[in-house]
C-alpha cells in the first residue's frame, strides 16, 4: 500500500485513488456515475414533456375557462363523465375504436412475424436486403402524402384501381366513400405501411438465435418446419410477448393521423374514433373539459389493459414489461 509522507511528492507511477462514497449503494452509484449522467437528458425530457403536463388532466374534473386558467376554473366533479357516458355518439366512437384496433391487432400483428420467418430462411443476402428495404420504406412516408396517394388510387372518380376494375367489366368500388369498404381500406393500408418496420424488430431477434441449435436439429433429421416451430419461434417468444403487450396497452390508439386524413362525414359511423372525436369537440368546438374527460377515460382503459395483459403473461412464465 502506497502512503504519501508529508513533504514528499507522490509517485507518478502509482497515483492516489480518488475518494469514493462509502456503502454498497454509494459505491454502486459512484462506479456507474457516467452511465447515470448519460440518463439525465432522457429523464429531463420525460419529466418536462411527459410527466409535468399530466397535471393538466384535472381539466376533466373542472369547468375549464381560458380566462381563469386550470387552477382558477371551478370544480365540476364527475359531471363531464356522466354527460359523456349518456351520449350515444360517445359509445359509437368507442365501439369504432375497439373494432379498428382489434382488426389491426388480429391481422397486423402476426404478419411481421411471418415475413421475418420467411426472410430468415433466405440465404441470398442481396435479395433479402432488397426486400427489407422495399417493405419498410413506407414507414418513413407521412400519412398526409400516403393519404393523397390512396385517394388518387382508390377514388371512384378517376382512381387507377377503379379504372382497372371497370376495364375488366366491373363496377367502381367505393373504397373510401362506402361504409362497407372504408374500414377494410383503413386497416389494410395501415398494415401495409407499418408491417415492414415491425419486421426489423423480429429480424434482430432472429439474429440472436444460436446457429448450433439448427445444426443439432438437422443432425436429428428435423425439416425446416420443425426447426422453425421448435427452435426459431421459442427463441423469439420473449420478443413476441413484449411487443404484444405493448400493442394491447395501446389498444385504444386506432391511428388518429391516418383516419383524420382519410375520413369524411359520410363514413363517420364506421371510422370516427375517440381521438378524432376529442379533436372535434376539444379544438373545433372549444369544449376542453369534455375532451379531457374522453382522453382520460381512454388512458385509463389502456392502463388497465396493459396491467391485466402483463399479469397474465407473467403467470404463464413470460418476463412481461415490468
């Protein structure tokens, strides 16, 4: 042990160690101080832009006035919620949100998994990369642009798709103007836009599968289907469960931007969701307290769904999101 004698110079070959906080917790913080320092910007971001604005949720329990502000407005209790639940329109948009979200979950969630499994079997890297680039490119295009493209492609008045249908002797289909077809068009266009991006997550998970497992399975005579079912899917099951829980936790998010760009009063009965309803009554009609009550109700439903789904996943032996 090196000791520094008063009046002597420290040995440059053995500099004194910096003082560290005592205790187990203090030693842990000190040893990882640079990592915690890197967390500060992210914590500030979430604190300022996500947690601090949450106090505005009290608007749902007040008779909000712009001149009086949030805290100066009188309390209304559960008056807005009682009025909300008595509206037939609210239950219509609530049902539309559930149907569209379940539709997207049922058909949109398995598709990236299937595509990732198929691409994982491709051995030609150039072909694989080309396909990946093509399928995840729509993710980077905004719904404002895609909405214009869909209107030009699917409209009954000069749309390319309907022109082809008429060329083969069929009748024009109101993909965006008919209640029978609008919801299908909405969901499948969303799946087309996002499934390629979600495929990347599963491709990353597949890259972590130990290749020795496949070699052992081949030695045992397992074909590709057996290897996929007994090795590939179990190895990425944790990733699948996590993403499924996140999707369930956002079940009440049916895609505001897409619907806002594509919908119109003719198809309100099948496409009007909670987010678009909040936009209309909150911003266009100025009923901020009622809009806040709708948004708070939606957030509570999402929270309950996430907690229940996470508990079920942990009861079945999965890790869960917390």
